[in-house]
């Protein structure tokens, strides 16, 4: 059923949406060593804008990491036009999430919903600051779920499981909330230079809820690690390996001294399940492994040499160079 109006929903939640303004000092260059009339290039201020949303009465605000990354000054404008300074509490570039804190009056904080419960075809509403046009409301449906780094042109090192929507999302919307029709926040809108028009992507709020406690307490996310590099199983690879269909994560490299090496995992193995959860695509495994927890005993279902076997291993903390 198509909603006749979004007025009540917007009036209820718009107070949580804030504009985020970030400024970064970009150092100028050195004078030309061969001489010339201009001398050194002066420093300049690079500005960016985005959106964020309040998550509690204590003034915590979520936005995208790329909106405020490297910023020397961050300002937040609330829905009541109060502009305040924001401090960075925590950052996680792998999920593109940043946690800020502000001191402002009359903050509104809608509930965080369950993005896993979203259904394709469900109505959603985005509120943001596209091109500096604050409190812009757009609506659409959930077009697809589970879009990965393979589907979306974005940093392949990140952990992504995007919600795709046809609600209009443009530069400046980044970091803003995606609401379901109950007024719950189900995603963080992320402006991406997608090839097509009318395609927007949002980070599922359940992914954010998993890392939020660590961002609050330590400012960063500690991740667990298998100690392997992987790639997707293509149809040709599945045929060569004897897999009935292309699924799972193909182990490309096993890092010496890591958990996988100690447990006997080999290059050429295909991981089909992690702790009983099927791996449909290789992009699903890094998130499962990284959030299971340091010290967790993981159970892997592995396809090797035409047969399936179980391997158990104890996860360790991800080395800094792998984060």
C-alpha cells in the first residue's frame, strides 16, 4: 500500500537530523627550488558538508567517517538552527562510521531499528543536507539488500552490506538517517558516485549497533582475525574445484603464524560456513570473522579435495596493518 503522506513521520523524526560541517587545513607547497615569482603556496581550508543524526539525549551523533576524516574543526547545526562545536569520540574507516558528541538543547533521538527485518519493497524515508539544502526529505523503497563491495564502486577494504534504495541520496546526504515507516533509523545514507541515477545506498544500522559500544569506550574498533586472504568463487573455479555451485570464500593465502595456519587451513580451500552461517559470497566472511571476538573459537565448514570437513580455530586480534 502506497502511503498517502509522510508528514506525520517527518514531523516526528526530523528533530534528530543535523547538518555536519567539517574544515581541514591543507598545507601549501614549498617554494619552487628553481626560482619564480610566486614563492610558497599558502595553506588553504578545505570544507566538506554532510548530515548526521542524534542517537541519545547525551549528545552522541553518528555520521559518515569520510565526512569528517582529517578535519581540524567540526561544527554541527541542529534542526533548531543551533550551531555547536563537535568532538570526535570514535572513528571506523572500515565501515565509514564516525561517532561525534555535541552539547545542545532539546535533542531528539528516534529509536534505532532492525535493518535485518527490512524487506525489499518496503517504504523508507531519507532526511539530509544535500548540496547544503538542509532538512531535505526524500522517499523511496528498499530496492535490494546485501549489496557488497563487489556491487558498489567503493573501497574494497571496507565491510559493506548495503541497503539499496531509490530514495534520492546526493552529496551532503552522507551520514544522514534512513527511516522505516515506524520512524526507526534503519540505515546511514552514503553518497556514492554510482553509475546509475536514482540509486542510493545506506549502511545497515545493525552493523553500526555492533561497533557502537567500542566507539564509545575506546574510540576505535578492535577486530578479530582469521589470518587469510580470500576471493570470490567464480563459476569456472567452482567447476575446477568440484563444487556444485559458485559459493563460499576461496582461500588465496594463509598468513604464517596466524590462526588459519595453526589450524591447518590451506590455499585452495573453500570456506562454506562460519559458525553455522552459510557464506554465499566471499564478502560476507570478513565481517563475520572480524566481529566474532578475539579469543572466539570459530567453526569453519571447509570444502577441500572434493569433500567437506570442519576446522576449528581460535581468533586473534587483527594486526594493525590489516585493519
